[in-house]
C-alpha cells in the first residue's frame, strides 16, 4: 500500500530544487495512491489543494530547506487526514464487539484478551453469538489461546441471557463480549445489540470493520453509531487489503475514531492506532524522523525556556487584558512586516472568541496550562465537556496559542526585546 507515495517522496528528496513542477508531481502521486486505497475523492482533492497552496505560497521557516518544508507539509496533511492517535484505557473495563458477518469480531476478541492480559489484567470473554453454529467453539479456542477465561452455553438462543450469566460466572477485570454478525445492520441485529447493551452496560462499544470495505467504512460506522452509540472502531485485515488506508480515512472522518487495527490472523496482530506511525510508513522516509526532530528543535527557543516558557497562563493573561478594538491596527504599524504575513486566524481575534477561550481554559488543569503539549484527544474531550464546548474549539485554542508562542519565540530571536514584544502582543490580545 502507498508504494507510489514512498517512491515519489524519495524522488522528490533527491531532486535539486523543490519547484512548482516537483511539488505537482508529488501531489499527483499522492492523489493516485490515496484514490487507489479508496479514499474519498473530495478528501483527496482537499488535501491536494492544501498541499499545493501551502508548499508554494508559504514562506519557508528559517533553518529549513524548501524541500524539507514541503515534506513537512505533506506529512502534516496526511496525518490530519488519518485522524487522531488512539488513547487506550488499560484498566478494568467491559468491552462489546459488534459488526457484520466475517468482520473479524471473534478474532479481535482473542487479540484484545491477549492485549489486556499482557497489561496484567484478568480477562474473560463471553460468547454472545448464538446465531452461527460454530461460534461457541471458535471463541472457546480463541480464549484458550489467549489464556483468558471463557463463558458460553452451546445451545443458547438468547444472547443477552448468556451475557447475564457470563457476568455472574466470570470474575474478571476486563470482560469482552463477542456478538453475532449479520449481512447488514437489520432490525434483528439492532435489537440483539440493544438487549446485550442493557444487561452488559459496556464501557466500550467497538465496531469491528474489515479494511477491504474501503470508504464504505464511513457509512457503516455512522449507521452503527446511530443505532448503538460507538466508542470507536477497530479496523481489521489491514495486512491483506489494499483499501485499508481508505477505511482508516473514512473512519477518521466519521463520528467515531479508530482505536485499534488488526494486522493479521494471530493474537499479537493488533496495534493501537497511531496515524504518525502510519504516515511515516506511507512516506517511507528514514530521514523523516530526523526532519521532524529538527523542526521540533527549531520550534523551541532555548532562550524562552531559560526565561520561563510562554505558557497558556501567559496567553490567557495577555488575551484577557485586551479592551476595545483598533489595537490590531496600532500593532501593525509597529511591526516590520505587513498584516498578510500573520497567520490568518490570528487576525480575527474577536471579543467573543476571547471570552470563549477563557471559559475553555478555566476547565484546564494547572499542569495543562503550563504544558499544553500534553493536551491530546482524551484531554481535549474532557476540557470540552467541562467547558460546554466542542473538542474542535479546544483544538482551535491550542493552535492559536501555538501561533502566538511561535511569534513570541520568533521575535525573541530578532532584534526586538522580549519585553517590548510582550507589551505589544498584550495590547493586541495575544
Ligand atoms: N489477514 C487477516 N485476517 C483476519 C484479521 N482479523 C480476522 N481475520 C480473519 O477473518 C476471518 C473472519 O474472522 P472472525 O473473527 O471469525 O470474524 P467474525 O466477525 O467473528 O465473523 P462472524 O462471527 O461470522 O460474524 C477469519 O478467517 C480470520 O482469521 C486480520 O487482521 N488480518
Ligand atoms: Mg464471530
């Protein structure tokens, strides 16, 4: 999968210059590979125009070559396309696996049992597939292989009843229910899953989806989500399908996020989903890691660290000190460059936005305010819930803060004094 992107990135890296033609060729190859993996056309075209625009119009950050800059843009865009890194709860929990026929539910039940057993949890699996005759034996075998406890009743007809009995019988930290599939999400399956949910009260409801359904993973995820409410998706058969990338992108752009991927038929073939790994693999560049390290170093101003970093506390304080408008204009007159060089969302800092940001920051811990880099998906969700906003709002705030921080750092390096700059930025509300 994605061999063309790999080759194209290599070719691009070995070129003398990263001109328009080179970027165009790279974009075309990326498009082709993504389409081949059955990624939604609209998403592909959005990604392509973003890359073109940023790669050719944006100024190259100091210390990077244009080639490096373009590769970083490609990397960022692909990562964005592939969604968020999964954060997996490794403690005691109840997991319900659902999905259509042959998706890989039973196999995944075994893989998860193995995964949690290795996290020192006592694991049990319950055979709630009373639909397919051999389901009982299959799960029993899987449980034995994974060294997990097992509950099932061979002639059982009522899956919810089996789950109820299983919960009484098993004394386990992590309990996994393997449910039956159907050809489609019909009323029968819907009802069955509702009844199981009622007695089991799962903490996690994962939809198991095979990679080979490509972009229809999105529709399926949304249907199951509205029927049973999903915690996330597990995409199986990533090893044996050319459409895996399409399935991942589809899920990442749906209501639910990808938590695990299945990469083979045996127990250890389960990975916690991490788009960074995936993109590094896609771009296949051994140098990519060192490029990313280099960028991180450039982003961090050693002086700023010595003086005490520009934290969210600083950001909040400065933001809240703004009163009235017109400060932007005043600020612009004092800057050695024009307004259109500013990151776009920095120029539209409105009163309402400032208030909204303050409310969001009130739901952050001191630790998070001091080190916003720790705010990943699950923290974003918590903060959004606490402040009555959306995780996207929290992300926007963090992006905004990062831009402000970059500016502070950049100006530090320049001729201006940090004090002056801080004063100016505070007037501006940054
Ligand atoms: N290559 C590969 N095969 C897989 C993976 N996960 C499951 N399979 C295979 O897919 C087939 C179906 O897997 P099951 O776990 O039985 O699927 P299921 O969803 O429980 O199926 P039903 O119970 O019939 O609905 C089996 O042959 C598995 O070995 C995977 O990640 N990679
Ligand atoms: Mg099964």
